[in-house]
């Protein structure tokens, strides 16, 4: 008997659609994403899962490791010429970390790079951070397809290769 896993079917359809949607764009390199853990937050399993999944989706991923400062994250993003910065934060310091990274990005004229991230961030705080200039901020349980698609679409719409 032939069984179809609906999640796999949706995944395959979604992947095919995403590839078709961006086929007309010419890209001479993979999308580059910096994944960072800022501050004293020592829980990095989620960041490593995200980094691996983005890599599996064909992106080039730079993982900075634990205990980075906002300055270190932005400097690494500049040095690595990334298209997006993804910050994983579980410590509750998101209302300090994201505005500081955005401020440093502005100072260093890194205005065409996406700042996105995720973790334990209340909805009201997510709205406020988006108003300040952060991209989508993902809650626990978000599918990898949603994250990959968001980054891919943002990069193709906002970056010149």
C-alpha cells in the first residue's frame, strides 16, 4: 500500500515552489547568514539546529558561538559579507540586544543586511523590535521552511548580487 506523508508532500511542493519563484534571479554565490548567540545565554542547541538547517537549505552559515557582544556580531557580519544576521536569544535580553545591534549596524552603514532572530520573545516585544528595524522574529515551534523562505525572499528582494 502506498502511503503519503502530508508533511513531506507539502515540504516537497513548497521547496519546488520556492525554487521556481527565484529561478529567474541570477545568484553568483550562496546566501550568507551569520548565526549568533549574544550575551550570557548559554543555550545554543536551537542556534545549532537553525545553522544546520540553513546550511542544508543551501545557505552558507557562519556560527559565531556563545557569548558574543553586539559589536562582535556586527563586526563578524561585516568581515564575512553576510546577507543576514540571525540572533538566537532565550535570556530575556532581546529588548537590549536587538536595538544595540541595529544601532551598531546603522553606525557601520550595514543597512542592507537583514537582522532576524528568534527565541523567547513576547509578541508585543516582537512588534516593537520590528518597528525599530528588525526583521521577522520567530517563536519556538516555527517551521524551518518558514525561516528559510523568509530569509531567501528577503535577500532576493533587498540584496544585489
